[in-house]
């Protein structure tokens, strides 16, 4: 799911009229651009038969009222008051974290060990998390050896996830060997950034 799509809240609101002397506006659709959780700028273009509407700032909206479209901007406080309950139940944004390993081993580097608490707390915040764990190596050793090592590294991280309560059936484990380096090197070169496991949550 793209950052723009994740940042858009589609709210479909229907209203009925009961013979009031002063009819209330009848909304059939409201599209609001929410700020990205990571603070990055986002935008979206809404295309209608009547034209295009660009939403380029947080809390801008396009609304269909009494059959006519108009663009407006909400105050954050107003949006929270109207749709606070809806905003609270939005799914967590997909999350990726990388852990690095000592050369030729399944032991984490000192820096990655120190980051483990932050990673595990983030994982615990995902309700019913689905996790993909992908192991990688540098280009030291044969292809066959690195395939085995990358899978062993991924299984090491899987075991850590099991210890914090992630269900085994919610974890997919993959070993990529040396096929997908972060840093391209010649064969036989030791590169720490390639000795890694990627944890992807959704």
C-alpha cells in the first residue's frame, strides 16, 4: 500500500431529510487527506466528471454536497472531534527494520543488539502482526554456503519473535543468500551492511 493511499481517509456519510423547513446539506462523499505518520509530504489528485481536485496539504478535503463538489480544509481539532473514533482504529503503518550480523555468524552486531528493545516494542504494538523475516549475507563464501547462512540468520530472528509472543504461523522466513545486497561488492568482499535480516510487519 503506497504512502499516499495510507494517508487518505475515505469517509462516506449519508444524510436523510425529514421535511425540515431549512434542509441540511446532504453529503454523499467526503475525501480527506491525513498527514503521513512519518511526517513526509503527501498529496493526491481526485478526479471527477466535473474536473480534478488536488489535495496537497494535511486535512484538505473534497466533498460532494447536494450534488456539487467543493474543496475545504479542516482544523485538526475539528477532525478529531468528528472522526476521532474512526482515526483510532486505523491499521498500523507497515514497518520494516533491519538487524545486522557478525561476519560468517548468526550473532547480531553490538549495535543491533542494543536496538533490539526498540524493535520488539514496535512489533508488540502491531495487533495481529503478520511478519516476513528475510535473511541476507555478504559475498564471502560460496552461493550454497550463503543460502544456508542467510536462512539460519532469518531463523534466529524468528526465534526472537516467538519469544515476545508472535505466533509461529504469522511469521514467514526466507533466505536470500548473497543475491540482494544493499552494497554491491566484488565476490569475496566482506560488507557489514549486506550481512543482515530484514523484518517486515504488516
